[in-house]
C-alpha cells in the first residue's frame, strides 16, 4: 500500500506544471512538456506493472517512449538551431542592462 502511494504521488508531481515555465519560449515549453510527460507516463507504467495490469502498463510504456522520442527530437532541433546561429555569427544570449545602459553581453553557449 505504501509503495503504491509513493508511485502515485511521484507520477502526479512530474505532471504538474512548474512556475519556471512561465518565461520560456514555445520551443522550450514543448521540449520540457515532452520530458515531463515521458517521466510521468513511465512512472504510471511502472505502477500499472506492479499492480499486474500488463496491458495498461504496455500502453503507458509505449506512450512514455513516444514522449521520450519527441523530447530527443526537440533537443536535437534546438542544438542544430544554436549551432547554425553560432556558425553564422549570430550571438546567442542577451545584454545585461542597467536602465538604458548595456553592461555586458551574457552568452548562452
């Protein structure tokens, strides 16, 4: 009984949205959503396997694998975009500002 409650709690916590996602770009939000779905669905698949519901566990496991594949695709796409920008002389980062004055450039790569 205790193990079931822990697995259920962990699966619910991974599916809850975080406040850090409020300031993210759409691409980053999609990538993080796929990662969180993969982890959450994997936890649910494990829970169903422990309960002996093997068909449900297989279904959730396939869904978790698909979410993991989508996450990897988004991650690689983001890497390609950053590499493209770096090769073509476009900066990836932001200016640290104090009022109207630029203090320094903060590189994200």
